[in-house]
C-alpha cells in the first residue's frame, strides 16, 4: 500500500516570545485534524511542536504536493492564527506570508517535508523537528547517517545498503538542485553541504533502487519573502531499518551537538541540542537551538507512536556538551563567529548603520 507522510509546519505565534507553544493552538490543530480523519481525508495525524513551531504530521493516500492536504494544513494555520491573535501571542501568523492559498504551501511560508512510500512489512520512521535554526542544520547529521561508516555500521556490514546513498542538494541562492552519489562522490558532496547556509540536503535515496530514505523541509523564508519574516525552523523525515540505517544509526549523529545558525534573532551560531519533547522550550538567549525526534511505526498508514527518542538518558551527555558550548560561545557576545557573518545576518541594523556613517569613512592612508 502506498502511503504519504506529510509534515507541514509553521510558527503562527509564540508563547511567551518565541519560546513555546500555547496549548490552545495545539487543541485547535487537533480538533481540525480529528475532523479530517473522520472525513477520510487523512488516515492519521499527530500534532507536535518544537519551541514556537507547530508541526502537523499527517498520513494519507493522496501523494506528495496534494492541494487538498496542503489546503487542510493552511486552513489550520489560519485558524490557529486567529486564536493566537486573540491571545496576542508573539508574532501571530509570523510564517504565513500570503493571504490567499494557491494550491501548495511551498513558497507561502510554512515548511514542508513529504514522502510517498510503499509501506514495508515494518516501517519505522523518525520525524525530526527543530527550532532556532535552518534546514542546513540537517546536512551534518544526514551526511553522517547515510555516508559515514563511522556513524552507520550498516554501510559496511549490511549488504542491502552497502552500495550507498544518493543525496539531492539544493542551492538556495541559485534555486538549483544537484544529485551526488556516495561513497564515490563523497568529497564533492562535502564541498557543498559543508556550506550549510547555502547548500541544503533535500532528499536522500538508496542507490540500488532509488527508494526514498529521507526528506527535509528546505524552504527559506527570508529568500521567499525577500525580507526577514522569521526563520525557517526545519523538519526532517527519515526511514529506518531493513535497508536503511538502524534507528540507533539515525539518531547517533545528534549525540554531537554541532554548531548551527539561527539562534537569537536568527543571527547567531549555537549548539544543536537534542532534547525531549518536554525540553523543547528554548529560553536561554532564545535558545540554544533545539531538535526533537518523534519515532513512529507505520501500520497501514496509522501512526503508531510517537516515542520521544531523545528522552533517553544516553543523550544526556550531548545535552551537557551543548550547555558547555553554550557557555563558551555566549561569551563572544556580538562578535563572530557567535554572531553570523554580515551576509547572513537576518535582523540587521547594519545596513542602516553603514548608511548613516558612510560619509565618515575616509580613505585609509
Ligand atoms: P535486533 O536484533 O534487536 O532486532 O536489532 C538489530 C539491529 O539492527 C539493531 O541495530
Ligand atoms: P523563531 O524563528 O523561532 O520565531 O525565532 C525568532 C528569533 O529570532 C528568536 O530570537
Ligand atoms: Mg517565532
Ligand atoms: Mg521557531
């Protein structure tokens, strides 16, 4: 049976500031998705959040980029925005860039990761959701899951994945994609994905049969809108086991809290901290950046779960390390590399300051 997993997310109002989700927004989303499930529009759903970002996890048989599913999500975000406005939540409707829906949420503000798959005998999937970062944050973990044998033992010892994986990479500036095949093009891949503000892994496919293994949301709000309207806190769907990395191999890269962009005003680097659902409430300097992992078994499209995958004590060390890095990097205050480089600054007073002071710059002797 072919099933589509659609994860569509938006920040439609923060509680308090940009730190958390108000329960009324979750309730509103659940009520709407309950009705859609009763109507047979979707098979199943789960509403999750990471910080101020609400994710609608839906399963259905309508395929990717389906106008009805996208409209369902869009209308829910509009309804939630109404609630957010009544409560005067912070940045109510922040990610909804357009007033009129035109068939697909892409380019309209919400982030979206979808995959249509033939459900296997057992289909474990992990859905990652992040706050205070950008889709480039997935590059390092996706590389490690699907190309690094020091992370994924299966690349070496499992015949069903020994041939490797293909990575579809999006250049968000030129709006072009390239597919690179690993292990043979690993060094080429790293040239690009190491520059994660510009090149973002969009999909991963198993090389032997082109089966989709992972799919990320890669919308960049600032480029979509041409001005800063909120970051693009991303989501990622990964399939596990039987020809894909084991669940533990999928989670393992997050044991290292690598530096990502997007903390405080979208303008700082910080450690990507794996946390439990409960801990997904970034308040220290609006961070540090967080990631949660919701594990499900699919059963004829039903979402059996979630299991809160980062709640496990074995991620305590990564959290501890992230807190040490937080302490260290925060001391840099407004200095790079804590602060992003000038080109990458999102909320920025710098052009205005430069303009104001331009006549005071004299040619250096
Ligand atoms: P089990 O033997 O518990 O099924 O585990 C197999 C596996 O792949 C674990 O990584
Ligand atoms: P969000 O993108 O999560 O709304 O955060 C905005 C911000 O800059 C917080 O400091
Ligand atoms: Mg926000
Ligand atoms: Mg957010």
